[in-house]
C-alpha cells in the first residue's frame, strides 16, 4: 500500500498530467515496454496511462504475451508450422509465418531455376539476416481494398505478396508486369484457404502489377484475370 | 525520445481527468455512486499495472487489485488525497507497493511452500471459460512463434519476457544491434496483439481490459487486509 510520504513523491511524478501527442505517447509506450525508461520515467508513465484505455490495452497485450511465454516457454523452441495449422482456425496457410513463406518462396524460386527473377535479384537473400515486408491482399469480396503491409527489413531485396483467389479458382497463368515488362511467374496452386504467395524483387514496388489468369473447375467462368498492384 | 522526463504539465486537465477529477470531491462528500464511477475509470489500469508488477499469470493479481481499490476508497472517503490530480500517481504507487507486499509475504512463507507451486496454481484453473481462453492464448503464442523463422529471435523473446534480461545484455549476448532487438520485440508484440484481437481476447482500440476482470466482484469492505 502507499505508505507515508506518498504525497510528496507524487509531486515529482505528476508532470505528465496533460495529454501527450499520439506520437509521443507511442514513443513512451515503446520505451516503457522495452524496459528502457529510467525509474522515475517509468513511474510517471505508469501513472499517466492509468486512465487511458488505448495504452492500457497495449500494456495488457504485452502482459499477456509475457504470461503466455512463461506458461509455454517450450513453444519457443519446439513449435513447428504444422503445430499451428491444425489449431488456429483463423490462420491462413500463408500466415503461418516466415518459416512457411520462406520455404515456399525458396521452392518457387529454385523450382523455376531462378529464371523468372534472375539471380541478380536473389543473390543476397538470407533468411537469417533479412525479413522481407509482407503485403497481404485480404479479400476479394467487393472492391479490392488496400493491402495490409507488414513491415520488414528495409534492406530486404524482396517482398512477399499474398494474393487471394475466389473459391474454387485454379491458376492458369501468372505474371508480374513491371516497367512495361512481363515476367512470368510459376502458376502456383492456391492454398486451402485460397491464397497465392509470390516473392518478387523489392525494387518492383509501385512499378506494375500482378496479372493472374484463373478458371474454375466447374467451368462456370473462363478466362478471368485478376490484377493486384505491385 | 529525449526529454521524456521533462515534459511539463500545461496545467490543463486531460480528457480522462475531466471525467474523474470531480469524482474525488464527491467521494469525500459521501457520494457512493461516485465511488463506482471512479473505480470504473481506473479498474482496467489497475489490473494492467498489477499484472505488470506481478509474476506472469499470477492469480494473486485479483487480490492485489482488491487491496488497492479498498485502500484507495478509504483514502478518498477520508479526503486524504489533497491534490486530486495526483490520484494516478497515488494509485500507481499503491499498486507497486501492494505487489511488493504480496511477494514479501510469500518469501516469508516460502520455507514451507515452494514458491513456484503457489504461483502456478490458479484457483479457477478448471473453469471452462478460463481454460478455453488459455487454450486460445496458447495457440496465439504458438502462431506467433511459428512466424519467427530465426531461432535467435525466439531466444530473444525468451530472454526478454521470461528471463527478464535487459536489452543491453541481450544484445551483447546474442550479438545483435539495438535496432534489431527493437524490431523483433515490436513485431512480436504487434503480431501477438493482432492474434489476440482475432481470437476475441482483446478488443481493437483497447476500450476494454483484455484479460478477465472480475467486474462483478464487489469491493471488499475489510480495508483490503488479507490473511497471510
């Protein structure tokens, strides 16, 4: 419990009584969660966040992460992608992580003998040193919405794209058109939840689009083309 | 973020304060309804801080929170808190002290009961709702881990969250730069939060406390004293 003298101590840590700008709040929070604040700063920030639900939620998510790791520390050493796919229903195959997509990407790349991307683009890819950005087009329902981008290492030479297909669609052909040049892509099979994963050079960003020709096994539609911006 | 410690109050109440500042005086004047409103403002924050300062997953958090709330109400009823703006700092100090007291009590008892046994036994471990939530959290952590391809990054998480090693030490021992440390931790944190939102364990935008809080639990009127 607060002991004698707490009122005196409060005087010194009540400096954060005004709302901070969002960016500064965020900076405080990150430093706080990373354990980088000095003791008096930590004291002040904890008092500051007490009546701010958006900060409390982030703090509690971090608390839960800490608790979950403590509860299941073995998972950090033992888990495999296959452990997850059967358990987390909301998880897409393509979201099973860099382990999954790096393996897939490697398969794609080496499966076509590096011919479609060219070795100059790929000579510097090391899973352990680069974490590429991941761009996910979440839905085909209605208009194509802006993709979600999970930031990666800015130095990564490639970007991972995850492209959704309508249910039952098969890929007839796929290509990436960049700077007016069409580069054929392997006609990958969609995952069970309908996503294609492609790895392309980061330098292509904003310079073209994917063109995916699809058809359907039941023949209801033929020759449909889907486009996704690079 | 240079200058963290020198952010000076403008003297203007923030949005949260505008809500609860008037409640302090009303409580001192005997307004019981104001008590509920004020506790409602701070309960989630008190829980979050208590979880922060207790061991991970420690069920004693509920008791700590109850102690803090009871003590707080006592002080407010007496009008002991002269500067209402200092209330958050007062609450924060109370939470930290309550957590410290809890572990001090345990140390005194530890000779007869292994501490880890005490910590890991949750009183409601067989509650189906809690068990279900725990299962979803476990899946979320496994999902998170599955998305981390580099063993060193997993090791970083273990050292930071489980072993509570500080950043400098982790960076030195793993041979990584501070920037990499921050990226790994930040991404893990954000991704885990996304998974919790998807699992329905956290609301987007943080309007509610993500972990179960005994909202219906009545504030004890025994002054927060627990039997050791």
